[in-house]
C-alpha cells in the first residue's frame, strides 16, 4: 500500500507550461518531438515496449489489485494468471517475443544515450559481460563502438540460441540462479557473483549497472512520477522494485563493494559504476 500511495501522491495532471486549460484556440492533435519514439520506422523507437505494457496479459493484473491485497499471492500477475511472469513467458511464445522485442527497443535507446554522453565509463575496460543481455542489443552496440573490448551477452539458453556473434562479440547461454527468489535476494546473489567475476579496482575491474535511482533528480517531479510508475509496474508483474540511492548503497556494501558513482542519464535512469 505504501508504494501505491507514493505513486498516487506524485501523480498530478497538469497542462503544458504556458497553456491554459481554457484556451479554445488551435484545437487539434500533432506529434510532439518525443512522439517520434512511438513511430514504427524510427531507429530508436520504443513502440515494442508500449505494445508490451498495453498487452492484455500485462494490463489485466492492474484490474485485480483489490483481490491481490486480500490474498497471499506474490504478485497481482500471479493472482490474474495463476503463474509467475517468467513461467508464463517461458510457455507463451507471443509474450516471450513481446518481452524480448520490448527489452531490445529499450536497450537501443538507452545505449545510444550512454555512448553519446557517458562513453567514458568504458575506457580502460578489456572485456564486458552483459548479464541478462537478452538478444544482445547492448553488447552489439558496445562491441561496435569499442572494437578493442571483448563483449559477451549472457542470458537464458532459449534467448541466445541461434544468435550469431562477431570478432569481439559472443553469446553465452546459462542460468545465474536455479529458482527465482525474492528480487532483493536475487539481485544480491547476482551482485556477489559479479564481484567474484571481475578484477580488483586496481586492475580496472568495475560493475556497470544501468537502472533507476529514485529521486536522484530531486527537483524533477515528472521524473519521480515516471520512476514510481515503473515501481508499480515491477510490483504488479514481478517481485522487483525501484530503489533510491540509500537502497542501492546498502545493497552494494552488503555485497562487498567498496565504492560507487551515480551518473543520471536519459531522465529517469542512471549509470551506476560500482567498484570492488
């Protein structure tokens, strides 16, 4: 209930700056600059992501919130469909395809911003593994932009099977966990395994996390609203959540890391550089 309340408190409907609700002139519709991202032929289109979140399979759980509050199911998605999201995605080709295409479109947009504004985070790195890399959109972009970096996209075998690598790009199928525990426990487990896999800080080792840091832009209420809506989405579909800097710091320290640096990008997301 606390997370629902936070989202409600941050949501305010308002007209654009300089536009009066009583303005009767110039009625009509046109594409705002950001709307280009919804066009099918736009190179950085996030249309697949929109199609995923508006699919009835993902929309229906929102209609079962009250029922979920009254039972012990892990998520509203489980209340609605009788299975966890990942279990259903593994058995429903349509949902699996929608999800992979959505993640790929999101990765294209985020990667383009990172390479343009935060390319320095990859300086001095000899190899990089994209854990949960999906169909390899991020790894492909990094491999192309930095030919000297050996890139590996790591995901479940059914996701990477048949994907073809290149000179400095390869795909590896595997499972970092045998069962899906609570999200914090899962993330903690992955963080610890990543720490075991990377070199020391003195030898250039670091973990790069691209995720939300809630309230990192303290004066941007619209960004906070988006972050809280994503937190609600995570709550509805899976067992995850979005975290503020205090949450991230505790998780990283508990996993054995010594330092971190947060760089906000693309509005509501951040690059978190973590050092062993």
